[in-house]
DNA sequence: ACGAGAACCTGTTTGC
DNA sequence: TGCAAACAGGTTCTCG
């Protein structure tokens, strides 16, 4: 899925087709993904004009007229495709929703695993909405830094890997970018979360921000390429230092593969963790 | 209160 | 080659 950088990339990719446009028709082919859609979702959206696109954690926010926000989570396998309506192909098995605009675009939401969700909320009280009330700081905002991270981790006895996946600690990280950020910081994923403080917390917070910004930068470029081809938004290829690279040497070159065995895969709280046992302590 | 595990779904990859 | 198990980028509920 879409972790924070992918959602941000989708947001930016949707701006040209959505900002300023109104929903002319909304076709819902399946009204329940992870949870049921709001009552009459399609009818409530038709006629609304999109004012701007936002994002909070991994949630895409479509701010509309009448103080309403369409809140979309892409789950594990969700993605968006932008078509010119006249060229939109027949919907496939997992194409659950089409948003058809008065600007001649169709934005199609596809989600094979159906872990995604949609909701309609009031813009003025968004932060108190149940989905957002307990979220931690936005990592790319001023509210996120070493001291804030250390405070959120204080007293936590579980591993730092698991703590960073907790959206109440910091909002928007997923399995890939947690692994990548810990590698950059040279911190073992097994290390007790509560031991991260001071300069170490400063470093980790900085590396979390850097990893996300790099991913957004590379996603932004691949999005432009994608749009030329078929308009698909949601996933993009880029290279990771450790994620899904079990047994391979980690970047940097100073690890001796025969001595350290390369990148290791372990399972923590049921999720794969990839790391370099030599560099990450 | 906290943390680990299961559950929610379907598609793809891996291993015998 | 074929089939079953394992696994996939998330969230949320239950249980100890």
C-alpha cells in the first residue's frame, strides 16, 4: 500500500483532474470495502465542487463545497486511475468506484483486497473525527522532531520497529519506510523503543523525514511518466536500501557479505522486517 | 494499559 | 507441472 509518500503522490497526481471540478456522477459498484461506505455516498457527492486536495497520514482528503471532505484510504492494494471519460475502459472486477467530473475526467478507484475505505466528514471538525482523533504528528510538519518522537516512545517496551508502525506515535509510516528509516539511522529494529532519546531520537526523526521526502521526490517523477502512459496513480517503483532485499548486500559497500550474510529478514508482530545486523545496532 | 496475534480480502510468489 | 502454503505496502479487534 500506499504509505504516506504514495498517498501524497496520488494527491498531487489527482490535482489537475479534480481541483475546481465538480462531481457530475459517482458510480459505486461495491458499497463496502473495509467498512460500508456512508449512506447515499454517491448522491451526497454529486454536484459538490472540489476546492482542494489534502492528506493526513495515509488518508487522502478531498475538500469540497458545503464544508464536506471525502476521506479516502487506499488500504493495502488501492489505487486511482485518471481517464478522460470518453476513453474510460469498461470497469474490471475490482474497479469499485468511478468519480466522473464536469471537466471530462473519470477517476477510478480500484482495490482488489478491499482494505480501503471511504467516508464523508465535516471539514471544520475533521481532527476530532474518530479516524483522526488519535493520530500522531504529521512527520513532514513542524510538530514532528526528535523531542516529540522521544516523548512518544518514552516507556514503550516493544521494539522500535513496531512502535514506528503505530500511527499514534507518528502518522503515515508503513512497513517499508520504517525499515528504510531505521537503516538510515543505523538503529536495530529490535531495539527497545523507550531507549530512543536525545541525539538518537533527533537523528531518527531526521531520517524519517528524509526517507519520506526522497520517496515523494522519486514518486513525483514516476507519476509524470505514468500519467503519460495510462494515468495510474498509487504504486510506483523505486529502489529501497533494505526492504525486500534479504540476503543482498546493503548499500554503502563496507559490509563483507561473506562475514555478515547481507540483509536479514525477521518477523515482528507478524510483519516482515529487513535490516543489516552489522550496521544497525 | 500494552503488546502480540488474528481477522478482514484477493492475487501472486514460493516451495514441495 | 501442479497445488498448497506463504506472503503482500494497513487497520482494528480480541485476548493475555
